[in-house]
C-alpha cells in the first residue's frame, strides 16, 4: 500500500465520529482512530499492541468476568462472521463502563482473514432515555391500573346498590300483590256473592235482575284484571313452582297473547334445582323484558324461544329468543336512553351472567342470556 493511500486511510479514520480500531488474529490492536481513544480515555501508545478484549471488554455490566472465548468481537475473525451488539458495555481507562453499540467485521487480505475491524459508539444517552421511557410507561400503566380498579370498584358498588334497590322493589311488589289479592280480591268475591244473592231474589223484576247480572259481569271482569295486575306485580308461580316453571309459563303466556308463529324448546338437565332469591328474579325479569321488546318493537311474524340448563356440577342457564322482525341498529341498541337493554345487561352482570344482542335493520333480532347458576354474586 502506497504512503498516499495510507495517508488517505488515516485521514478517513480521523474524520469518522465512531470509534474504530483493528485487531490481529491474536486480538491485539493494530490501529485506532482518535474517536475511539476519546471514548475510551486511552492514549495511542496505551492501546497499540494490547489485547483489546482484556483492555476494554473484560467484564459484563453486572461485574461478571467476560471470558475471551465468548467475545463476539473475536468471533469475527475466528469464525469469519460479522456481528452487531447493543446490550453490552465497554470499559474506559479510568475503570468505568459505558453502554456501547459495536460491530465487528472480519478483515480480509487476498481472501484470507487477518483480523477484524471494530466500530463502536457510546449509547449511554439512548439507554437512559429508554430507561426513562420504560419508567414512564410503567408509572402510566400503574396509574391506569389503579384508576381501572377504582372504576371497577365503583361499578361493583353501583351494581350492588342497583341490585339492592331491585330486591326492595320486588319485595314491595310482593307486598302490594299480596294485599291486593287479600283485600280487593276478597271484596270482589263478596260483591259477586251479593249480586248473585240479589239476582236470585228478584225473579219478578226483570230490569233489576238484568242490572244485577250486568254488575256480576263487571265484577268478573274486575277479578280478571285484578289477577293480571297481581301477576304483573309478582307471578305467584315463581314463588310456588320455581324459576323453570315460571319461565315456561311466561313463554306460553306470551305466545298466546302475541299470536305469533312460535317454537318453544325447554330442556333442564336432571338434578338442577331452580335458583331462588335475587338470581331467579333477575333471570325472570330479563326474560320478561326480552319478550316485551319483541311484542312492542319487533313487528315479527315468528319467534323462537329456547330455554336450556346444562348438567351439574356447574350448571349454566342458556336462554335465547330470536325473531324475524324489523331488527335494530347497534347505535339504537347502545343508545343512552335504551334503559331496557342497559337494565338487562346490568342485571345479568351482577350475577356473573351476560346478555348478547345480535340484530340489524331488516334482519330480526337474537337475544341470548348466559347465566351461571350461582346463588350469590361473584
């Protein structure tokens, strides 16, 4: 190599901002540029001819000895493979480490490996920025997690309060239904008996007899309406025969009243007792709301109802109502004033269940309740 070419190489090395040094097959330094000396804190005579692994790469960041046989820099000429590493440290002359990104490439002379060329930069600032970013992300995630827990706790408290309010309402409905049955029911029965008594004693007064018969018909109608009101307030079948019978009865009542083509399937696995208390009330009211929505909004011609309870020991209730009506958009179902839909979701969620609604304009609606049969909320 001519002196002119050597001078050009020296100028090139001196002008590069990255640290660069060369090593021979024994790992000894053959050349080094000023940037490398500046980063490492050595003078030229302290580096040339020295084993560079022993000088600047002898120890891991955690203080463990770094065997020369594991050194990626030396593998460049030993295996003829280039490498790039950004998770290690190099050591300065004063004994302090710095995070470095380095690359080692085999140095070839007429196709024969004679050493390696190593370039490196100090990435301490980048590592500090990455560490700060990680800490910031960790702090943000911790704050988000704490806020999420707070919101979850608040939602749980709201659900507990809503469930308590619903239980109080159900208790009040039960009380009112009982009082209506006991007081008004007995009064209407007494009036019916009185009008019958009068009718039997007015054989010679047809107008009065017709009047008492009309009064009797009005009383009969009042009794029917009173029974409907009592049932709406609190179906006695739910208390006396349990949830499974109440659901089937409600489905049959809906089918007869709505006059739709219908298909009803009910299957309860053997040995699964109907739940009681708040869970039974929640399931029954959700079912009533689903059927009420079909009657009021669907404009359907046909409805399919499926009630299924799978086997113990962890039985689950699957309740599905599907219609071929006008359907509804997701926006409408999720509207802030869709109180019926929100109520179904909240009732189900309180007891660990979920309500899903699949619907689209013109494509009917499918509502499905999945409820684990637990007595107490999760």
